[in-house]
């Protein structure tokens, strides 16, 4: 079975003591440690063992405490 590389963009907000992702493909995650860890947890939920990495995107922040992330993973074709 072939795999294809996929990317998913998400935003992470600091809200009430936790970093919370937006909902992507019906899933969301949170983490009290860091925004990066919240994005990684979402990537693992979406791609499971196909999760590769996350990278922070340099974009203009619409609101304070919000960061943008790109999640890289592999999906079965």
C-alpha cells in the first residue's frame, strides 16, 4: 500500500492555563507544557504512527497568545 505525505495547519491558543489547538479533522488537543507539544499531540491523533514532525509558522498573529503550526505526516493512499 502506498503512502502519501500530508500536511495539516493548525493554530494553538493559550487559554485558561493550557495550550489548545483548534479542531482539525474532528480532533483537538491541549497541553499545559507548550504550544509545540499540543501541536505534536494533535499530529499523533491525526496521523497515528505516520506522524513525522511539526514546525511553527511565521505568520502575523491575529490575537495575542496564538501561534500557527504545520503538522507533517504520512497517510495510507
